[in-house]
């Protein structure tokens, strides 16, 4: 046992040193403008958060229901299978064990629902080959992948918004709940990575006005990851990207275009079932909510029944807003685990109120470029649409703090625009003149 522990420690530090060197020479990271020291510091912070995530879920009262350790345990047998029969290992990802593939949004007896776990287990199985099935060394590999997402969003934010470097770093990399949930061996880090890289290369296409093969490959891979791990994020990303594109192309009609796109989306959401009864999005939302209601947990909320019609969704809206924007309440602070989220919520809303005040105090001045405004509109609609969908489906306070974590950089990072630390870096030169 001692030998296994010693070997795991050795493997961990060998990979830690190796990857710390690697990130300083990867062109994608170097183009961020951050020096080698910053890259290593941020990478180590994410690894530390990933290890803390693993340690937290290894506690006796957590480990039995922990997805991250369940994935790891399943991946060890998959690694053996990969080494013995790699063709069968790959083919297994495309085989379903039911009479049919099942409904795309169904939580049980569905190939599509199992795909999100299978993809993570397959990735872990491959990484295990290099780490000799060491969980904490796997954390290093996973956070190397996740760092591409953080760096993509940082580079995109740097291009669109000139702000103090420390503030921008803090708001992209170091949001506490984002750092914790998106650094662990789980889906959340991959989901943020996929969204961030998709938006990065989408911006490259819009800016360069041409599509290039490298971007197409990465963009397609990211869409597959989103589809397999959390498909509703993909369905919300696409209209947000369309909003970005049209707002960038027609800057004088940004509000009208955005309203038009999402009014059309709402109409389709409720009316597609009239065209094809198998595409019933309101019923899917209700089913998802019922699945969360069926889960055990001390943070389960008491909510009214949601019905598959527009009026019921409107009546439920205040509950959805409360769940996703204001939970946990101060009255729920009986558990010390909620205290960090309460403090984070207070900070976020203070920051948003401050940014709104700064925005309106400069209202008469010329705002930033149409390209930047289109990007900010994208961040807004993507974040709000994800938040509202979570509010309609997630019924546990303990779960909502995790599910919304990957969206927080899209809310918080743009406010770096309004944080004036010094007069040289606070605002872009073409803003607020």
C-alpha cells in the first residue's frame, strides 16, 4: 500500500513539472500575453482546486454518491479493455444497450443520456494509460485540457475589453465556485472549455471574415462535447452565437435583432410539438424537473407543479429566477458549505450593481466598438438563457451552485470593463470618450 502511495506521489510530481514546462511553450497559451510565471501559477491553482475537489468527494459521507470517483473506478476497467482491444473500446462508445437509442432528453433507458458519462469514462481511461490509474495525476491532465478553455476566454476578453490585467485574470480564472467545480474530474470543466473554445474560434471567423480548417475541427469537436455531455447548453449556445453574428453585422439594430431571435425561440419552444408531437420541449423541461425532484437531498426545494403551457411557465418564472439567481438564501446558511456561495453571491451582485451605475453614468458618452457590444450581448443572452433553463429544471440548492458555475465567467468577466484600477488599463481607448 505504501509503495502504491509513493508511486502515485512520484507520478503526480513528474507530470506536474512536465506540464508546467509544457504550458510555457504551447503557442495558444503564449499568445495570451501572460508570462510563463503567470501561466504556471494559474495552472497550479487549477490543479490545487481539482485536488481539493477530489479530496472533498473522497470523504466517507460523499464518496459513495460521488460521480468523480465513480467515473474513476469505472475507468480502470476501461483502461484494461483499451490496452487489450482498442477497436472494441472505441466501438463501445457508439453502441447502445436498449431496444433503441431512446429519447434525446430522457434520463433513463437512453443512449444519449448515458453518453455524457461514457465520454468522461473513456477520456479517463485513456489518461489512465499515462498516469498508471492515478486519480490525482489524472487531475493534472484534465486541467491541462481545461486551461485551453480559460485561456481562450481570456484571450477573447483581452481582445474585446481593455481592463486591468489582474482584474481580468481574477474574473476569468479565479471565481471561487467556477474554480472549484470546473477544475475537478467531471463534465463541468469540459463544458466550459467547449463553450469558450467555440466562441473563440467563432470570433476568429467573424473577425477574419473567413473560415479556416483548424478552427472548423476544434469547433466541431467542441460541439460534440457539448452535445454528448450537456446537450441543452449546445441548444442555447447556437442562438447566442447567431445573436453575436447579427449584432456584429448590424450594430444599429442590436436590441431589435436580439429580441427577435429570442421571441422566435420562445415561439418555437412552445409550438414545435404542434408540428411534431415527439418534439415537446415544455414536456422535456418538466420531465427534467421531476428527475431532480426525485433525487434525495437536504436542499430539495418545495415548488409548485409546472405544466407544459405558456401560462404555467410564466407563473413559474419568479421561482426560476429565485432558484438560479438568489439561492442559497441567508436562511439556508445553517450549513457551513453554503457560506462561500452566499459571500460569492453578495460579491457578484455588488459588482453587477456597480457596473450598471458606471454604465448609466457614462450613458451620454460614446460606448465601445460595435464588435465589443456584440460580444457583450452574446455573454448576456447566453448567461441569462442558461440561468433561466436551470431555474426551471434544478430543484436542489446544492445542485444549482454547481450547474451555474460554468456560466459565471460570462457574467462576471465583462464587468472588468468597469473596474478602474489605473488610468492606463481601465478602459479601451475607444470607449467612454
